[in-house]
C-alpha cells in the first residue's frame, strides 16, 4: 500500500464521499480503487496484450493472421504470447483459433 496525494474539486470530493459512504462503508480508498478498475474495464484498455512471439515451423500451408500472406510448409511463423495488461490495443477476450503471424506482422505488434 502506498499513500498518494492528488487534487480534486469540491464537487468530485463530495461525490467520492457519497459513493464511499453508500457502497464502501465510508472508505474512500476502496471507492477510488473501484472507480479506477471500472474505468479500465470500460475504456477497453485493460485486457490481453501481446508481450512476445514464439517461432513455429509450420507443417502445412498457413496464412499469416494479419496480412493473410500464405506460407509453405517449413516456413517459420510466430505465435503470439498474451499477458494481462493495459494498452490501447488490449483485447477484451483471448482470441480463439489459430493465430500465426509472419515476421513482418509480428514485428509490427511489438
Ligand atoms: Zn503478415
């Protein structure tokens, strides 16, 4: 836990107070935390982000997930590694189905 100071106008302070009283037993810290979590969830920025790629040697003809270029067996494509995180490009849900990128598209994600 860390103590932080920030400045809010009187209206926001009283709104925070009434939300804290109504839902969090008067605990303003809990109310702020819930507000920030809700903001992150609703602005679509908290989710799954690509943090790296694993190279895969393909065994059958496969299209790049992003540019749809076809690659022949034996070529190396890249499978994304997802982690929970916050980013403007975060995905709300983990993608289902195969996802293999060519080296150019994989480079564009990182
Ligand atoms: Zn591609």
